């Protein structure tokens, strides 16, 4: 059976294999359905961002479904897309930066969506003009992997706080962060929340060790069950079915609410640039990684790579229109490929499952409202991103020092944007003083100059 445009016979696969591969991919990345609304609806201090969790859930499922199906039908690759982990935290950081009263933005979340929309359009144009190779070469592999490590540390750091293990020190002059000393002697709610977090962390971690598909999702569900049993979450009095099945309840719509005019202001330029680079690196890294595993690369070239990049760029634009952060290709697609997925049919199945997930919106909202339930997912994802540290050229100090500054700067400044700026500014300076200035692309010098000007002339006044 050739299954129409998917050419199953030519790719040595079957409908059954493709369907099960699509299910496998979905299970490994379904955690984003629970995590994304929780991340985007509150900032790093726990205050509302202005984005409604129900609206984010709807946008996440819809854009993930449509983008993944588009990848399957147009690029014909078994690669799924969804809002990216890392980009979503950067998005929240942008909202917090734009929320400063001095800037005068009444609804910063709308401006942030405008920033993502513009970045997606820029990425689309760059992909269409095929200048992505120059951009990829501009940022060294060591710096790219240092960024991934820094974002991983930051995500895990927030997960440990949401799980109750770490606390901000209320006493000035002391350590910035403390271990929660009242985990076993404090009030019942504190102990219960920490237990909920531990159950999810150890189950997800143990299943990850055993290579169980969907380990992170099972960890979230185990935490949710523990929270239900311990009375930390509960169903509303409207019947079990109504608490499990139903469409998202939206108090504040987010679709087509992006503020593009404000996003075109000078203060937003660095954020647009960073979003473009982050999306580009994520997409290319995922495409190469999954393609290598599946054996798609021939003569050092990936067939239909331009189509895949156009799909990714279109997904980011569509995500901003729907009301969510940058949508990108997911490395978890490798799980479906490992199962045997080789065609776009795998992606079509994964996309259909994202649509089906919308019918369970009340249950998803219940889980996402309590941070300790999803905290384990943040820690596990953060730990997975740490493996990028192996790809940093630590023997070359001109590469290792800027990569280290990025990796440490992101979690310690509590800002992905500031951490990236530290790395992008320090990289050409270290190279120049070290006598290797000619090895740095002019694009990196330009980016460093823009970011430095931003800190000197713009950031200092806000």
C-alpha cells in the first residue's frame, strides 16, 4: 500500500508503522500541552502576564496540529512542531521587559506576540531567499550549544522553584537562592506540593532511564494523580465527564491580538533578532538530528530542506496570530523515527492527536493550574538540554569562555535575553583581543554592536 502522496513502499514502511510512530511522537511531546499554558499565563514571579491560559491551550493545540500536518503533507517529513521550550520562557521574559511602566505599553503580551510575528516573517523571508546558511555560520557551534545549556539550566531552575525545593532568599545581603528548609517540617500544603513534585520527577526520570515513550507525560500524570489524592487540586461540582471532556474556556481571547506597530519600535529590535536566531538554530538542529537518524541525508544534503524551513517559519507566524510563542520543530520527533516513521503520514497522525487533545481541555487546565504538577517536566527537559555542553569546544578558550558566559548568564540574570546578550557581546571581543578577530563573521560584529547600543542607549533609560 503506497498511501497516496506518502510513498510508503519507497520508504520501506507501512500505514500501521506510520500511525504508531505518530502516536509515539505525540506521547513524547504531549507535555507541552500542559506546560505551555502554565508558562505563558504567569511570569517568573507568579504574576499574570495577561495571556489567558485557555487561549494559550487552544492556540497550542491548533497551531501544533496544523503546522505538523503541513510538515507531513508539504515537506513530507515525520517531524512534528509545537511551541518551543526555551522560546516560551524567552517570550515571558520579553513580556516582563516590555511591562516596565516607562515604556508605556498597556498590554505587553500583545507587543510580545507582535515581536514573534515579525520574527516569523523575517525567518520566512530568510528561508525563501536561502540565506540561512550565512546566519547559521555566523554563530559558532560552541556558542549555540552554550545557549542551549543556559536555557536548560534556566528551565530546570524554574522547575525546582515551582516544585518547592528552592526558595528566593527574603533577607537582603545573603544568598540569592535557598534550599527550602521547611519541606518536612512546614505546613501541610508545602509538604504535599513537594511530594507531588518528587513523585513526578522520580517517575519521569526512572521511565526516561528505561527509555519508556512519553516518560515526561507519565510523570506529569502521576503528579496530577498525587495532587488529586492529596487534595491539592479537585474537580468542580459538575460531574466527572464535564471535568474531563470539553473545549477550552477562554476569558480573554488572544487570537490575532498581536500589536505589530509597537513591536516595530527600537526597544523590540534585539528581541526580534534573538527570536530569529533561536528559531533558526532550533529548526536546523532538529532537522539535521532527525534526518541523520532516519537516513534522509544524501550526499551531505537534506532533500526538501527549504520546504521544511518554510513550514517552520509559517508555523511561527501562525502561532503568533493564534496567540502563542515561537513554534518550532521538535527533537522529540526522533522517537517516532526510532519506531519506524519515515514519511509525512507520521506527522499527519501526530497533528490529528493534537486536535483530539482539545477535547480534554478541562483536565489539561486542571493540571496546568498547579505548578508542582508540571515542575518535573521542566527539570527533566532542562537536564536533557545539558548534553549540549559536550559539543562546546572547551579546549579553545575563545569559544569556551563566551559559551560559559551564556550558559551561566541566562539562569543567573533570570533572563534568557540578557544571558544571550552577554554571550553575543563577549564573543567577538574575546576573539578580537585573542588575535582571532578575522574568524568572526561580520554578522556577529553587527549583532554585538546592536545589543551593546541597546544596553548603552536604550536599556539604561528604562
